[in-house]
């Protein structure tokens, strides 16, 4: 992956992160007593956005770092993992999107374990991206 590919992958992932964040916040807004898990998901998504900005900034400063540290594959894995996890979250939230009845509250509670797993996956991917940022700095 050259710097342009990494930047475009990062921008595409950041767009997915942003969309997911909006949906999580919208669902949390619908449910006044939303579980802390929804807030955690929204925060994790924002942290991933920050980590991606860190990668972009580091690569702008040192474009040769990609080949020097051979990070193309590692970054690609982290980006694909984030995309897959965000797609799962998006699919889960599409079931809840725009509904404010009691069924939404039940579905969120019922899927809490699934959401915790997705949150854990996002946390791992964010950690991978942050390691790349540290390496690049």
C-alpha cells in the first residue's frame, strides 16, 4: 500500500466510522435510558477516528515509513477488521433505526452480549492502529 492507498483506505474507514457514530448516537437519543454500552460504542468509534487521523498525520510527515517499516499489510488488516466490525454494528443498528417503541428497548438489551463482543473487537482494532501510530512517530 502506497501513502495514497493508505490515506484513501483511512478516509473510507473514517466515513464508515462517522456513519456508525451517528447511528449509535441516534439510537441512544431515542432511548432516554440507553445502556452505557451504546455510549461506549460511540466513544470507541470516535477514538478510532482519532487513531486514523494519527496514521494520516504520521504518513504525511514521513511517506517512506510505509516501506521502511513494512506496515502495508498490518494497516490493511486493521482497516479490514474495523470495516467488518463497523458493518456488523451497522447491520445490528439498522434493526433499531428510527424506532422508539418498547421493542427497541428489548432488542438492545437482548443483543447486549453481541454488542459487547463488537465493542471488544473495535477496541482491539483501535489498539492495532494506535500501535502503528506509535511506530510511525
